[in-house]
């Protein structure tokens, strides 16, 4: 159950209207790396975590709720950056000022002129935030990743927080309003803080590599295929030791020849049967462990989500 | 600022898994008339209302927050209807049961079999709700309507609540689980309650017709064009008095001939100049009134969204 | 069966090219509240109405056909506003003029320069209307609402007409071409006229509240949940009498506490059994009535859409 | 201006409900190769053709209007194939029959059971056609091609008609209702007829190759790059004479070596300067011709779309 | 199996940054007629052709691979046109230069100023190409046509190449950088060359009209419906002989009357039974022929895609 | 420049047709976590890396090219799983077998019956792979993440590979064909291998936290907001030391009260000025370093992508 407090989590302020920046800022309202995307990603991930991992459920709902609160801050900032547009549009019978702008005669700082950077501020939203990105694409749930496995979901979140942080960093370069910069600095920093939370949570799950349940197939794990051969560079990603497994990289210098020789990689390597058997055994152990984790947490009979016994503080 | 309470607003329960119904129910999670659509519609409408219409702002945020809380209930119900799918998928090394289902040998009530109605429950979400409709289309912000004018926005909400109510009514016919029916009855009824709230709020704005600021042009208001002529029916929508204005309908029986005769409706009618002048006068009055409403509420200088002085209760 | 007359319903004229306004006007060609959206909404609604409600079918097809005719007017206006762009693009070997524009040396009124506001006028459509909104998003059928129930569909139409009217009102402020303004005034006013038609039609259906067939559940109809508590406002939407039902609003001041106390609203209220029984009885009556309306209109055996006996006038 | 006649262009009939086929048939209602896509493609192409090519404008509007009339036929057929669904949904209080279906106890031919193939027939449209394809994707204007040049647009139409014909051919295999087959045979055949019309129209434009205005660059016209080298096949598309120009194909057997040798194809060939000069000359001639075609047709001063003088017959 | 060579197929060069043109050029990177659309269209068509038509498979993969190589060229050009944007964004702590631009004080040629034409160059991609069109719409697979029938697919390709050629022609008018023009001239010309290849390939399939397997229904093939009657034009598309079949056009001057008279075109014409029987016979022959073509090419038992025996040269 | 070898990288084989699994497998062909998404993500990221980070460019193009090669393997598998569908559809005049299936009389293993799980295999693609996910949604470039900064892009890739691995793991449970399982095991394992490559590459960039250029704001880095307060859990993500920075978490137990007390977090903390100054200094250093990295790599004057001097091996 949600609850709303009219005060913003951070004291968003704006020195003066700036519709051009309002348009850029839409990236964080209705864009692919914006606050709604973050909120809905953690919110949908939380459902699967609730029974088997109540600690992660608590964390995901805490952060999802904070992201909703950030969505509100971004929207409020956009609304304040568009001050004047709404009132001007309501003055529907007197278009003298607007037409001066359309004809290029307006003073440079005229907000209607700048609002044309996003025609839908004028023709659709009446000077408020729309749930789109900076080019008018409506927010879409394909932006979010929620796959029912915490070793994957938490990694999706590390990436999402990284992108959101970078977008704020880019955006901060396009305003010199100190109040707006302060709000963006707060929002950018919270993405870094959330990154650290998700990383800490991932570290509590052992083992968490490879993500999911099954092991990598030992026949295909170590090869690096040199598919763009000229000016090839060797580095830790294709020579020496693999970071997660400690195995050696095998560098396939001429993949076309190699594929032909091995009849599409199906030629049997010596000693592989044993490794495969070992992998299969590990797969069975992990499967039992992981499915038991989920199944044992689910009650028999009627399912009920809440128990209404908890005290809030 | 949002805040989350782990208890659901309504005590959602589920007697037994039913993935087929879970799929239908996605319409209210990530569908065009679902709870997220309602929540985001009222949430974005609230921004423009905050300063000039704080009473409507309060109502919009109250109902938006309730809709978020309903979104959570719908998602929890879907998660419970999919009990078993997640655990089965985690048992990745033992696929005996799943393949029996794929080969059609499974018992009829097998949940994996039924989950195939939505392949993404199996291949993407790990048995949890995805933010899509019942055919897998990701939720999209073009579902929401927020146009910066309460006489329009509140009417959009009346329509949205009507559609949401109807979809619950349709859905209730596809489950016979008494707990699920009870939850749906709660959710359906709240849409009716919200309809009444928005209607009451619209009635407090006077005049609210036509929606927006400008009057209808008296030259084109009263005609009904009979564009699909055979088996034409006359009714209150094309004969007698118009409901909102008290004027008489003018029935254009043969629109093609009428358009040619009037050179595309541009032939001047007698007495129209006076009516046009009157309309223009009304337009100016309404424009001043409505733009003043907005402008006078906006502070000079630095804008600040919250004042942090309010006590919550 | 449709039929096309080359004359426009309204005599659309344009004083001079204006690609910037052509781009804004796309909102009414391929935008979410535009003429195609209206036409396709009423056209698809008409299918379900044909047999049980031939009077509403006639009205819906009349108005759908008028909206198609308006779509044509909007497209013609955009085409005329882009005069010169197409010819300039065909002069593919001589780019002297265009490059002056790209380098910022062109005269202010240069139409190629202004057409850059929508790059696809230049790179895709060859200077004609594309079926997108003002930000290039292709028209999408998720804009339309058609739900197989006239008490809902007609309400969707009231909202659609309200939004379309408002968008024309916004747009009229961005042109001072008297011919274009006249066309927009015609189109805006027809939305108001259609609103009145749909309202009159809805009023002929009794009862039409709640929309659909089922009654509201008496346990959950009257509560107003105060989900955004500080600075709460009381008004006709949460105190006094509900407009549609005459019942009293119940104001839930502290929803979190209330939900806990009632174990998720499941605690039984006194006297509710009787009200529930009454509701169920009403539901059965309405169900029989409404399903009979549809079923009795459908012929046994082979279905045939048209009978070819009607004379057109 | 459009006009609607209630009789269908073709006498669509249906022997018995078949929701599964109704779902497949949506491909031609709201699918990428369906009737709305065709109608909107020719309708938007017609705008640019109106002044310089009134004969093609007449043809495009004739066929666009026929495609709208086909859209109506397809929708009517879907509605008739869903007979019973709407009435069943209105009987909202009595779900005995529906739940038998959901529990798998229904007779095989039960239409509700079959309607589950498209959940939105049940949960959204109330048993009518929705403007989507057979997998529920809403129709989208990115399906249509309209590029302001008849030598291109008419070729787009040849392809569109070919695809639409093939889809009808596929669909006809999935119904054995003789009435439905007859309707599909009519619709499929009209696509072939339209193909012939567009082909005949393209042939009246001389020259029409290459499409557009500019000639091909003689440096890069004749090479065939053998980019997938093994088991390469030689045929009229890479040896002998090019069909449109009569020039010889140049077969680049080893593109990687060739690109390196020519420093990315920039090495100068002997005799090329002359050919380039000739091309440039042709480009200028065609540019003048084609731009004059458009420009000379456009009136000076106020533009007006219709003149209201034409008699319809 | 693909393989990458770091050298571009054509030596793409850029004289100076030009973000405005970079934005236009996105049409050919991530637009509906761009290089990715072409590459993926031929690539997906190739699957169905591999066994029954290995010659066309070779051609489709050759051209698909060339289009991927063109995609790389377009992207490289956009990246070079945006030189400086990425470095400027990395200088995150020093925004002096950027803010001068935002406040309109920057020199005209400032690339940051011009990059604002596409806000996502600044806020999302860090100054590189995004897989969108010039208005920011992400590339979408509904742009491609692949229908499992070469007589249709090759026609789709003729249309696609025509549109791609035209878009390059439009784009070439908006740059005067001789290096960029040279690259565009190369790319435009290759679309013409591919057109000729696909045309030559289509001509090797006999018969290829009508596209697909089934013949046109002789009852409905020859009529031209005059659906937009005034100012009607007669031409080879509605009088005289049909180009593909040699039959006579039948001009239906008054379609509404004709439909009524024939009861929706169902009135039987004399001599039609014989023609229908003949059509049916042809259909059977073609069906056997075409299905045999596919079926005989497919191996019994285990299917294997490659045989690894081919030498590359 | 790309190059195609007809042999697949892995020897994909299929024991028998299985259209139901073909449909599920579409997730990896045209789905959000599929092979095209991976290929296009790394391909677009590579542009920005080419000059300043040629080692990462080489790696990104190697892996992108391998993912294209995997896309081909997945498509080939789907095509083989649909054996028979294409031939059956070509036998257009003989529908006896298909209609038996439609009427439920077909043998259980009938492939046409199973292909109905994806109607577009029958009505659109002629039995081949379409570039959609398992619910028919066309692939969309909003699935890919490419943000012009390697510390972010490589993290996006870690998440993408994790999701792709998990989806293969889910899919492997729905086939018991040993050849298909072998192919999936290969593809799944390569995602793990790529994960290790990207991780190794990220580790070579120092520092890489926070992602991007700017430091976190010390005022807002350490707080954990307890936004979903009841049943709160403490763990390494909200108590003790932050993993990346070594600072202490600050647990805000009652965020509403805290926000009010600090007037929206703006109350100044002691000692913060110094920390802020330090952060600013670090920001300047990193900005110079990172922008210099990019700028110094870009040549003056004409830009040229390739130099054609490299030998391939």
C-alpha cells in the first residue's frame, strides 16, 4: 500500500523558467534510464523476492519507493521550469505575444519560443511534464528488466543505476541554475548510493556466478573468437586467466578455419566427458538448492499476501 | 514523497494457482485501462493543478496513490496465481515434469501447461507479473491523458474509470475463485467510486462546457451531417434541442449537396456577425479569467515546490 | 461501403507556407487526439452496435465518416502549408538554395529552414503530411478505445471530443493566417457538436450508471481514502452526498490505520449481507436484460451484414 | 469528403462463429499488410499528387476508398465470426457456462473457449474487432510508405499489394466456411487487380528508372560484391547484362582484397570523368523537369484545395 | 557465420563536424528505409530460400552482408560528423562553453549548439549514433518484410531499394561536404544496383504473376471501381488492356448502384463457372509444383544447417 | 566491412519439427535479451571507442560479430523446427489436412496445429523466423544501451549477458531434443564467456567507480532511506561499510520526519564544505583526464575512418 506526503524528499527549486532544459530533463522523467524506469524495475522484481528473500524484498521496495519519490522531484522541476507556459495558453483569445514569437520577433529569452523545442508542451500537455523522453517517445515498459532471479536482477540494477548516473552527469552540463544543479547533484548521487546497495546485496548471495542456476558448459567457456582480425589487441579479456573462473583463455586466432576443422565445434576434446559429468552434478545440486529455496517459502493451500499484524515503527 | 506500507490496501488471497487467469489479469497490471495507467494519469495531471487548484491537486494525488496501491494488489494476485512456476524453473537440471507437459502428457491442471498461454511467464519473468497487457504488449505512456486543463482532464478520468470498471466486469467472469472474485469486486467498485469523485469535482467548476477556454463557433455548432444516409435514424442527438446549449439541431440531410451549395460551408448566414462578436467577447472574458487563475497562483522569483511546514495529521 | 467526393467538407485555404505550424498541426492528423483517432474509434465501436442498437450505429457511422472527412481537411491544410518544399526537393541537382539555409545564411522566412523543425518533411515525406504526431511518432491504434458497451464507449467519446477540442484551442494560438484559423475554428467547433451528440445519445440509455452491467459492491462504494494526508481539502468529492447514487461519502482519514484495523477491509459490516443480496439481484436482472438485447438481435444460422434493399434516401 | 453507404461492397456472410479464425483474420484488419495499411498508404500518397498529377490523384483516391470499404468488410466478417461472445459477456452475473470452458469441461466447439486464442476479444473489445494484428499489436502508421515521389510510391504499392495478396492466400487455408472463403477470394483478387492498376500507372511515367530524380553514379553501378563467398552461384543478377540499363555486371569475387586495393573504392578508373560529367548533365535536366512539374502546378498566393464547381456525375 | 574486417567497404571521410546533418543521416542508420532495415530484411528472407532456392539464398546473403557493411559506413560517418561532442561531454566539470551555447551566445558554428537538434546526442549517446531515425524513434522490426515467398519478397525488395535510393537523394541536398556527398553517392548508387539484381532474380522465376501460388478469381479481376467520382480520369489503369493479363478493364462508373444491383457482387455472370473451374485447375497445378519445390529440398530425419565441407574460394 | 561464411559457427541440428518451441526460441532471435540486441548493443558502443580505446573497439567488434553469428544460429534452428509449415502453406489449393487440424481432428503431433501458438508463422512469415519475441512484438532498438562511456557501457553489457544466459537456461527446460539442447548449451555458455571478457575489460579501467566522470556528492552518498518501514531488514546494504567507498551507511529510519527536519535535505551538515571542495577538485581532474583521452585521439582536419593499410593476419 502506498502513501503520499506532499513534501518532496529533496527541496527542489528553480531560479527561472527554462523550457529547453525542461525538455532535456524529460529523459529522467519518461526516458529509458529515468526515474519511472528505475521505480518500476525494482517494484516488479520485488514480487518474486517476497517469500524466498524477504530481506531483498524490503530493500527493493525501499529503493523503488525512493525512485517514485525522485520521479515526483523531476516532474516538479520540469513544471517549475515551464512557468508561464500554462498561463499563456489559457489566455486563448489574446495571441499577440505568441505570434510575435512564431514570427521570430520575440525577445531571446521568451519562454514560448523555447518551449517550441518540444511542441507537445504547447499542443498537448499545456505546459506540464509528459511521460516521454526528450524526443517525445512515450515511456515504455520494455525499458525495465525483471527476470525472476536475483543474481540476474541485481546485475540489471547495477547497469541501470550506472546509466542513470551518467545521464544526470550529462544533463548537469546544460543548466547553470544553482538550484537545479543542486537537485540534479542529489539525484545523481542517489544513483551511486543505490548502486552500492545493490552491489552489497549481490555479494551476500553465494555463489552468484554464473548468474542463474546452471553452470557454463566446459566445452565452450574459454574460447575467445577473433572475429574482427586485423589490428587485433590482446588483453586480459583474451589472454591469461579468466577473472571469474581462474581458467585460461583460449585464443581462436582464425575462427573460420577453426570452425571448419571442428565441424562446427562438435569435434570431441579429450578429457571433456569427465568435465561434463562434473558440470551436470553441479547443475543438479544448484537446481535442488534454488528450487527448494522458492518452494519451501510458499505456503500450502490458500495464498495470502499480507498478514496485517506488523506495526509500522 | 512516497512511502510504502507492506500490507495491501485490500486483503488479496488466492485459492489455487491459475496461470491462464493470471494472463487475463495482466490487462489490469500493464494494460491500457489498468491500474498503472490510472495512477500515472492522475499523477501527471496533478502537476498543473497544484498551484491554481490545490483542492483538485489533493484529490488527484489521493486517487493516484490509491491506484498505485491497487497496482500492487493486482501484481500480488498475479504472483500468487503463478505459484509453482518460479520454483519449477529454478529446478533447471530436472526437466522431466516440464517435458511431459510440452508433449501433452501432463495432467490437465498442470500449471506449466497453462502458463504457456503467456510464454513470457516461462521464458522471461520467471513466473511473475510483467508490465504488459494480456498479449504481451509492454505498458506504454501513450495510454495516459494529461492535458493541462481540468475541464478536460476530469472528463478523461470519467472515461478511464468507466473503461477500467468494464474490464473488471469482463474479467470477473473468468474466475470462480471466491477470494479472487472478492478482490476484483473491490477493485471494480473503487473505479465506480472514483468516477463519482471526479464527477463531483467537475461539477464544482463553472462553467465547464465547452471544455477548455474558447466558445464554440456559432456558425458550425448546430449541424448534424447525415454522412451515412440510408436507414438513418432521428433521435435526441440530431433532432430537437442540444443538451448542453439548448439550441436546436440542424439536420443536414444531404451533406454533399449542402457542401457544394455553401462552397464548403463558407456562405454567410444572416445575423451571424452579431453572434460571432458575442462569442469573441465571451472568449476574451474566459481567457482573462482562466489565465489569471494560473498566473496569479505562481510566485515571482525562485520557485519552490514544498514548504516543509505542514504537519501530516 | 465508402465513397469519396473530391470537394472538402470545409473550404480549407492557406495564405502562405508555414512549415513550423504544419508540424504542430500534425497532432490533429496523426496524433493521439487527432482526426484519425476519432474516426477509427467510432468506426470500430459501430460494429458491436449494429444489430442491437441500429440507431446508435447510424450515429456512430455518421460521425466516423465526418471525422474521416476532417482528417482529409487537416492533411490538405498541412500539404498547402508546405508549398514549395516538394518542388525544392525535386530540384535535386541544384542545392545552392538549400545549403544557404543549412549554413544559416537564408532569409528568415525560408520555408526549407522552417521545415527542419520536422526533418522527415525533408528526408522522408517529400513535403507532405505523414501519419505521425508533431514529434514524429507514428499514429498507433492504442490511441483508440472501443470496448463493446455503449455506456462505456459513449463516455470514452465525450473524453475524446473534449481533448480534441482543447488541442485545436491550443493550436489556434500558433497561427495568424485568417484562413487557417477559420478552418481550425470549424474543426474545433465540430468536436463540441459531436460532444453534444454523444451526450444526448448516452442520455437515451437508462440506466447508464454504473457503466457496464454490474452494480458497485456496497461494501466499497462510499469510502474516500485520504492517501496524501497533509493539507487535505474537503469538497463534494469526499464529503456530503455522492452525485450519482445519493449515498454519503465516508471519509477514511487515516487509511493505513483503517486497513490494519479491518484486516485489509475484510471485516464485516453490520447489515451488509442484505445490501449484497440486493446488489446480486440487480446484477442478475441487468445481465438478463443486457444479454437479451444483444442475443435477440442476432439471427440464427448464416449471418449476413447487409441486405442491399435500402434506398439511399 | 467521405460518405458512407451502409451496404458492403461485397456481400459478406458467415456460416457459423469461429473465433480462432477471427483472430487470424485480424492480420487484414489491423495488421501490417492489412486493409487499413493499404487505405492510409494511398490516401497519404494522394496529397502530393493532387496538383501535378491529377490523374494519379484520382486513381489513388479511388483505390484508397475501395480499401476503406474492404476494411469494413473484414471487420464485419470478424464481428460475425464472434457471434455470441458479446452476448455472453453481457450476461455478467451468470458465469456458469464460461467457467465450464475455463475448466476445460466445455464442448470442443464452444466459442468462448476458442476466443481465448485472443484474450482481448474477452477482456477488452467485448467480442468485436480490435485494430490490431493476430498477436494483439496495435496498428501502427510505420506500416505505411508515402514518400512524395510517384516512381517510388507506385513501386511501394506493387510490393504492398503483393504482400496483401499472399496473406489472403495463407488465410484462405484456415477456414472451410464457403461464405468466408468467397469473401476472401474477392478481397485477394482485388489486391491483384490493384497491382495491375499501379503497374499500368507506373508505366505511364517515363523514364521511371532509377526511381526519383538522380541517375546512378557510374563508378558504383555495375559491381556485384561476392560477400558470402562459398558455394557462390552465378545468375542473371551477377553475370551478363543488367536488366534496366543494359550494362555488364562486374563480379567482384574477393571484395576484401578489392576494397584494400582500391583504398575503399576511391581509386580512379580511366574514362570515368566523362561518364560522371554526362551523369551530372542528366541529373540537371531531370531536376529541372521534375521540379517544374510540381512548381508550375502550384498557384501563386492563397492556396485553396477544392473549387466546389465539379458535378459528381 | 559473420566475420568483420576493420576497413570500410567505402572510404568514408568527413571534412568538418556537422551535427545537424548527422541527425538527418540517422534516417539511413536506424530509420524505416535505412541500412539496418535492408540488411535484416534480406537476412530473414534468406532462411526460407536456403534449401529450395540456394541460388537466391546466395544472392540474399551477399546483399544482406553488403547492407550490414553500409550500416557500418553510415554509422562511421555520423560519428565523424559529431567530432568534439563526446570530448566536450567528458569535460563534465567545466561547462563554461556549453552554457554559452545554451544561452544563445555561442558562435554560429558551435557543434554543441547544433547537436541540440537531437537532444539525445547530448543526453544519451555521448555524441555517437543511436539506432533511431531522425526524430528519435528507435528502429523497429516492423519495418522489414519477409513473407516466405520469393515472388513476394523480391517485390518487397524492389520497393525497399526504391525508397532507400530516394531518401539518399533527398539527404544529398543537405550537405555540401564533398567527402560526405561522395559517400552518399556510393550508397545511393548501390541501392540502384541492388534493385537491378532483385529484378533480374525475379525474372528468373516463371510464372511470377500473380505473386504467391493462387490465381486471381476471374469474377473480380477486371473491375475498376470509380469510388471518387467527380473529375475522374481514364487511363491505362482503368481502360483498355490490363498489363499483366491482357484482359480488358471493366469500368464501374457508379459503384454504389452496381453493388446494389448485384447484391454485393454476388449475382452470377454467364460463363463464369467454366472460368472458375479453369482457375481451380491452375491453382492445383501451381500448389503441387510449389509445395513440391519446398518439400523435396528438405531432408528426412535430423536436419542440419551446414556441412562444413565447402572451401571458401 | 562484414563478410559472411555459409557455415554456422556451431553445428546446429534439429531432430524433428517443434513449432511450439520455435515460438519460445524467438525470445533469443527478436526478443529484448536476444542475439540481435546483444550484437547491436556492442556494435553501436564500438563507434565511440574506436579512436580513444582501440583495444576495447577490437573486443567490442569481435563480440558483436560473434553475436551476429549466434543470431544466424538461432534463426537456422527456428527454421528447422518449423520444417513442413512452409511446404504445407504452398500447397494452397489442398487444405484438407489443415482444416482437420483447425477442427481439432488432427493427430497431436501435427505441426500446423502447434504452429497456431504463433499465428504469424502461418499468416505472415510462411513458416520462418520473424524478428519478434515469443509474443509477436517486433524487435525494437530501445532494447539496446549504448551511452558513450565505457565504464557504463561495459556494466550494461554485464547485465545484458546475465539476462541472456538466464533466458537460455529457462528455454533449455522446454525442449528434450538433444541436438537443440546442445546448441542452446553452446549459446548459453558463450554469454558466460562474454561476461568474463567484459568484466576483465572493465577491470583495466582505473578508476571505474562511480561510472562516468563525476564523483558522488558527499552530502547524499551514505544515506539509506527506510521507505517501506515495517518488517525492515538490516544487511550489508544498509548497515556497516559501503562496498565501493568504505564509508559507513547512514540508516534513515523515519524518512518523512527526516525530510521535514532537514527542510528537504538542505540543512547544512558540519564539515561538509571541505568535502565538497575536495569532490570538486576530483571532478576537475577526472574531467580533464577523460576529455583529453577523447580529444587527443581525434585528428585535426579531415576525418577518415579506415586507412586500408592493415593486413588481415
